[in-house]
C-alpha cells in the first residue's frame, strides 16, 4: 500500500534570541543527519573521506587518536563539536596526561609525547581538506540564523564551524548571578516539571519510551544540583506503571524486578524491566483480541451460512427487487406468480385478487376451487349423518322418550344437550315408524334452539 509522500525535512532555523538558542541547538543535534554527508561525517570524526577511499586527517595527533578509538569514545556532534580548529593537539595532550595519571602504561605508550609522523596507509595528512569542510559547516550554521544582526555578529567572530558551535553553546548559557539562575536553567527545570506530569494513557511501550527519553534528555542538560537523582528517576518510571491501575501489570513488574535482582536506583535495569513487562503484557492482550476476533468471525460465517439457505436472494427467488422482464401474460412489470390474469397465481395473489378484482382469472380460479370442494363435503356429511343416525337409533331403541327429554334438558353441558337433541330426534322418528296409532307433530331440531313435540298420543 503506497503512502503519501512526506514533506522533505529541513534543518531548524534560529531567530537569534538567547531563550530559543538551547532548543535550537538540541533540534539541530537531533537532525544532524540532514547535513551533507561530508559535513555529517566531519562532525562525528573531525576527518573527511577522500575520493581515493582514504581518511584525511588534520594532524599526526588526529591520526593517533583515530587509531586508538579515542575520537569515537568522545561522541562528537553538534552539542560537542570536534576540536578540528586546534588540529586535535590539545585533545591529544589531555588524553595522554589522563592515561599517565591513571597508571595506564599501555595506553600512554600508544600515545607518545610526540605523535609519530608516519601515518598508516589508509590515513592521509590533509589539513587543507579538513579546513575546507570546517568552513562549509560554518556557512551552513550561519545560514540557519534568521536574524541578520546576530548572523553578522557570529560571522565576524570566527572562520571555523567547530569554533562557531562552541561559541553558540557558550552564549546560550547565560552566567548565573547571585540572585537567580540563568534563564536557560530555569527553562530546562520548567520543562522537566511539565514532563513529570505526563502519565500513560494505556499500556504502551511507545508512550513510555517517549516520556523516558524526554526526561533523561532534559535531566542530562541540567547541572548536578538540579538533576533528578537515580532514585527519583526509578520512582517516577515505576509510578508510570502504577498509574495505569492494572494489578496484573504491577505484579508482573514487581516479579520482574525481583527475578532480575534489580537494585533500587539502577535506572537502566529498571527501565529494561518495565520495557519487557510492557512488551509481554501488550503481546498477551493482542493474542486475546485476535482470538476474540477469530471467534466473532467464525460465528458470523456460520450465521451467514444459515441465512444463506433462508435468503431468497441466494436461491434465485428474490422478488423484492422486481423482475427484469415484463409478465408474459399481462406485459406488466411484476412476477408471473403475482399476476391477477394468471389462474395459476400463488395463493396470496388469488386472495388479494378476490378482494380487489373478483372477476379476474386469479379470483375466479380461487372461487371455482372453493365451489368444487362443497359437494364433496356435503356428500360426506350426509353419509356420515346417515350412518350415525342408524347407530344412534339402535343404541337408543330401548330408552324411554321421557328419559331422553329429561336428560337433554337437565344436563348442564352444552355438548350433552346437543347429543340429547340428536337422541330425541332419533327416538321420535322411531316411535312414528313403530306406533301407527301415535300421532306425533313435526319435530324441529337445531343446534341453536329446541322445539319439543306439542301433541303426542300413545
């Protein structure tokens, strides 16, 4: 996936004020990689690589310091420029004096009182080339000063880029008087107090590293009496984890500190333990989240498979969107099964047609179907009634008529009364057939009301 092109980074500029000078120098040091390659290499080693793949040095002392790895140990950069303007001679003498004072005979022998004039094959003595790159560094720094007056002031002060950097560093730190500290120190202390108020919003190694690096950077710039002690740094870093209010994370950190046998006040080991615990905790949380997401995906797939069988769209029966072609019967845009002119329409369409268009083929088809079922029902009802009458007559032949009437009216159950009605009618019919002298008036039987015989002679 392509990412948007980022705007090219540039070296920071300075407006010439003393209050902004420390911040500008720190930004310039952080973006030292934006210098040209020869200038960036010069800032770290004080030397230059020639086209013949050899290292140009300013003096024999410079070559000796490079061979003994002293230059790399000094960690030269924008905030600590190399002494190229003095050709490294003062640094050579100071280093040798320190080795002699510490009793390091081997180190002192490698740096004799007079540097050897013979250089190794990969070194070449070229102070002019070193001066050229040093001047290039000066011009680049002067170009970053936006104030014309301050730029002219520093332009007239020196012709060396390394000397200009040391002058800027000195001017950015005003002298402390007996009444108050320098504005630079006060600004650093204020920044440190603001950084100490930052907390972690969630278990995040990125946030912890940003807070830790910022505090350590500002703390290193302060004087010893203004710095946070090692114990204070450890307490603050541990408090960042405690502030998350996560008991499992706090217990894991305590266990890690005990397992690693970290002594109170060891800042680097404490931060390493915090980093390991945060990494393990975040990894565990990610595994849980991925497992839950996989389970949700599995459930969604199963639900989709179940709904697929129920969804008409998956079985070519989706009628919600309408047909693509007109109905072949009436030439209108609807489904054939929903056409009133189709006698074979579906049941819902036939019922709708019976209400809206009772003379349509669909409605007439439903009416014809209903009429064709009625004779069959009547015939079956007649046959069933005859057989039931015969069976009931045989069963009630020996029962007295008065008992039947009493039973029909005395029984409170509606079903029993209906049965009584039927039995009374059957019994009356039997009496009319068996007794020629008896005169029985017409008996009317219904399931809604009962008319009893009005005149009976035995």
